[in-house]
């Protein structure tokens, strides 16, 4: 049987990714004049893969309540990628402001698109629940 | 992944750029100040930025699995330093601050450099305002999901 929330979950993950990416790009723009700062980005495949894996119960097993739980942040580091394609300035900063602004706009449009799709998906289920009335 | 993290990041950058503008304005205002409190001419001041890292408690919470994922802190002003480059020597024996040979030490402020830096700071400010507006529109969009 089709799980009615499968698609909604997928959209939710795409929105999560765009949300996080917006934060990272904002941080790049904020640090455009910081000496030594390296521009970062978010890897979509790795992020989605990690989000999907979370449901497969691959978490570290703890035998006691007080054991330190597996931290999700340690995996996050592999998802954030340093953008190495950019040229480094004299102050060792790699932020290209034009590129970051472009990425920011792209990301926001992507977010709008996915949220629209999600709304349509929800409305479809609303129609089903209301028996088409 | 806090809701207002991105807004905090952009606003920290706005604050930092504003400090930079203030310091540049101070430099321009004092471009001809030959006498300050310590008797020396005015020295040009430079703002140094630093990536604002998370606080200790943020990192600890992450490690023990309380927080979902890493977040960013934006930027902050690390220090306001003095430019150590030499003063400009101008021959003007009529000036009250002239030495025995008739030379006056003027501040090491170059107006053109300051103006260029000021335009750069104002452009960075605008870029961060744009980022802020985009975050705002994304938040508004999430409220409309399911409508």
C-alpha cells in the first residue's frame, strides 16, 4: 500500500535542505570581508542520503540511558563541502559575492517551488478526504 | 536548524558593516588632525572581522545529541586596530605643529582609500539586506504551505 505521507516526507526533506543551505549561503555573504574565511556549500545527495538513512534505524545502540548518544553533527561535517572552485583572494577569503547572491536567489526559488508542490500534494489529500466535494 | 538562525547571521553582518562605516567616517573626519590626546597626529584605524563561532554550550549540546545539527553564527568585529604606516610629512613652517625644519606630520589617512572602502562597506551591507529579505520571503512561504 502506498504510504500517503511518503511524498510529503520527501518534499519536507528537500525543504530542509534548502533551509539549511540558505543559512550557509547567508553565512558566506556575512563573511565576505572576513580574512581567511572559506566559502561553504551543502551537498544535496549526501544530505538526502543521510535523511533517508535516519529512518532505517542505523543509530548507535546504547545499553544505558546515560551513555552518550551518537551525535548527528559528526555526520553533518561530511555534508558541508568547501567550495574549492573559487579563487582565493589576498586575504585568503574564497567568497565570491556574485556567485553567492546567485546561489541565494536560486535556492530561494527552489524553496518556493518545492513548497508549492507540497501545498498541491496536501490539497490533493484534502480533496480525497472530502470525497471530492 | 533554528527558524531565525539565518536572520541572526545576516543581521550580525549588518552590524559589523555598520561598525566599519563608523570607523571609516572617523578616519575621514580626522584626515587633518595633527594633534590628538597623546600629542601625536591621528592614526588611521582599521576594522578586523572574524567569523563568529558558536558558543561552547552550543557545541556541547550538539555532541550530546540535544541539538539537531550545526549552525552558524555569522560575523563579528574582532578588533579595531591602528594602521602602523608612517605619517605624511608636509612642509609648512607656518603650521603651529611644525618641527624645527618646518615639516608637519599629517595623519596616515588617504581620503581616496577611505572612500573606496566606504563604498565596499555599503555594497556589503546591501548584499546582506538582500539575503535578509530572501530569508524573510522563505519564512513567509512556509506559513503558506497547505493553503
